[in-house]
C-alpha cells in the first residue's frame, strides 16, 4: 500500500511539474535564466478586390514568412523578447481579369525588440508587453517601423483558459500616408494537457487608420508536446470579413508550422 501511494505521489509530482511548463500557454514567458526559442514558418494568400466603380480591379499576393523569436527570463515574470525574420512576397495587379503592369517581388526583413511582464499569477492572469519593430506594410508600400503595446488578461479554469487582449501600433518616422495608428483586439480560448497537446483558438479584429481598413480573422493553433519544454504545431488564419476605404474588400488566409524550445 505504501509503495502504491508513493508511486501515485510520484506520478502526480511529474504531472504537476509538466503543468508548470505550459509553454504553449498564451501567458507563458521564459522563467528566470531560461532561454526560449520560437521558430515559425508560414504561407499567406491575400486578395484585395475593388467594388462599385472599380469592381474589376484586384491585387493578389503570395507571401512566405519565416520568423525566429528568442526570449530570456530576467525574473520568473519578466522576459526580454526579440525576433528577426524575413518576408518573401510576390504580388500583382489585375483589372477585369487581365494582368496589369504592376507586378513586384518584395524581400523585407522583419525584426522586433521588447519586453513582457506577467503582473498577476495564479488563475487570474494579466500581462503587459511592449516592443519596437519593423515589419512589412500590408498594402505593399515597403518597410513599416513602429512602437507597439499590448494588454492581455485571462482566467484559468483548470485546463481551459479564456482570454482577451488589446493592442496598438504607433508609427515611428513614417511617411505622412502611413503615420496613423493601428489597433487590434482578440478574444481567445486556450486548452491544453501538458506533455500531450494544446489548442489555442480565437477571433482577432484589426483596424488600420491609414487605409480605414478593418479586418476580422479567425485564428487557430494546435500543438503537440515533444518534451515537457518543447512543442511542434500547426497554425492558420482565415479572414471572416475585411474592408478598406472606397469599399475595397480584403480576403486573407495563411497556414504555417511552429517549433517551441525552452532551455
């Protein structure tokens, strides 16, 4: 009986330890002295179509994106986060089904540097984050430099974690046409069984003041635990609704893979 009790206690201890390393959790940060690597690769298909007076006009884009994010835990609740990546994008313009003169291949470097802070622990979660970054403009006008901040909050119900987040991008040294704010908000649901699998789903809305663009996207990521501190997963996005100025319609979808390693 004693041996069985000790064995059961050992199993529970292992499970409890694994639960503490819930690396796919949207609030997880590298712990003090820990280094995290998150490598992503994705393919994005974007179509922007005119309506009313320019109904026959459209631009189509095929983009391949690779990104490497590195975290370093300063404390158990504060981590430095940096990333670097690249976007290979081929886009073209068509009108009434005929290819136009505008066709181009873009190759843009993406990078960011910032910090994230988990203010609350336990079942109630609150995270603040900020970064300075350079990315690709969705409308193909080139590089986009900005500062960004995000607030994320949630509550853990055993293995299920509903959460919400909201953020803003502030352009830095951009041209007059690209110097307005971009907002985003997400409602998500995370569920995980450590050392087995995890699923993160949600709906995100983005509003860009520069083009009066509103995009609503469904997001999902399914991850499988290779070890307690590493996962491999598949993710995807699909636009549910997208509009911009002059009644332009936007269709966007992507699919990708992600590898997480924490040491």
